[in-house]
């Protein structure tokens, strides 16, 4: 089954929740996609964080860094990765 990428992007962007998609096949978990809700929640512009790794964002100077650190901690705690 093939699903159109534009359809998937629109679906994720329509979510009322923040969504960040990382490449977990890479040991550094680079971010490959964020929706606007996630970007807004950390006061970032999505294209500025795509390609960066979650652990790099923890050390960034983003205005809502505490929100990001908590979100990353939840992700790491849930998966046991990174």
C-alpha cells in the first residue's frame, strides 16, 4: 500500500498535538519532520530544527527550552533509546 507523502504531511499538520518525527535508525535521532504545533510549543520555526538531533536541541537557546527538555525526557524515558 502506497500512501501519498503530501497526504501524510497534511494529516500530521492537522493534529492538535505537537508531533516530531525522528530517524530512530540513526543513533543521534535527527529530526526529519515537525508540525507547526510542536514548533510553536518550543518557539521555533520548524525548518530551523529539522535535521538537528534531539540532544542538540536540549543545549540550544530556544525561548521555551524547558518545554523541549521535558518533551525529550519523556521520549527518551519511554523508548530507552538515545
